[in-house]
């Protein structure tokens, strides 16, 4: 339940661009929703309760898989191909996945983001369509999909710790002037984290 709420809150907080929309669990087709809930629910009845299929995963990981599958369903809905009568595995074809990748790239997802979405989809399908091998999702035609994507990491500026330390303190000072308690708490937290990390940064070997 905690993972479900986290995924749905992230989905709602994003911009309402139909090409980017992640369908929350409540909007999934009934069959998909039932399959997901059965997969994450503990097994067994009465006093004998077994482990669920996701018991070995962290809640954040489960939420990530749920969001990834919601992203896939959102793409199908935007494309007009979300047929509630179809089983989850039947919707996953090489042509549809290729269109999904193209759609992700069109909204400027990086190669790494596309790879992560495919990993999330593969992991979610293992829960909602068990028994079907979806390993080909990452290796269409036997070729690693990363070879077809631009996997260059985006460049970013590296600032001096003294500058970051000053920035953290400035954020905390600014937070004291805010009227909204939630905004004030968030900015205070962010400023403190930045200042602490700038003053006592983690070592690479940590």
C-alpha cells in the first residue's frame, strides 16, 4: 500500500502531458489491476500466510515497477491501443515496444531513461504476466537495445564545495522568510543537506 501511494503521488504530481502520463493503479484496466494486486499481496489464507512475489523487494522498487508499468499503459492509452480485454502479455509486441521507445525519445528521454523504462516494464510484466519470457525487451532481435540508443551521460557542472556550502546557508536563510510551513520545512531541509554534504562530502570509496 505504501509503494502504491508513493507511485500514484508521483504520477499525479507530473505535468499532464498525455505523451508522458503514467496511469495510476486506479486507472489501470481491471484485469491488470487485479493481476498486480494478486502479485503484491501475501499468499495463503487464515493463519498460514506466505510471502508475496515482491516480498524480497524494497517498497521503493515495487513503486518504481508500478510507475514503469503505468507509463507503458499511459503510452498505450495515448496511442489508442489500450484494450482492456487483452491480457498484459498480448499487448507487448516488437512493433508496439518499438513505438514505445520512439515515443519516449520524442519527449526527450535520454538513452538511460529509455533503458530504465524497459527494465521497469520487464520487471512489472514478470508480476502481471508470469510464465512469459520478456527478456527480448532489452535485446530485441538479439541486439542489446543500448547499442541502438545514445547512452552518453549528460554533462553537468561541478561546483566548488565552498560555493555549495554558501548556497546551502542561503537556502536556510531564505526558508525563514517563507510563510507556508511546508515550503519552509522543505527548503530548510534541502539547505541543511547541501551544506552538510559540502562540508563533509562522502568519499568515493564510501
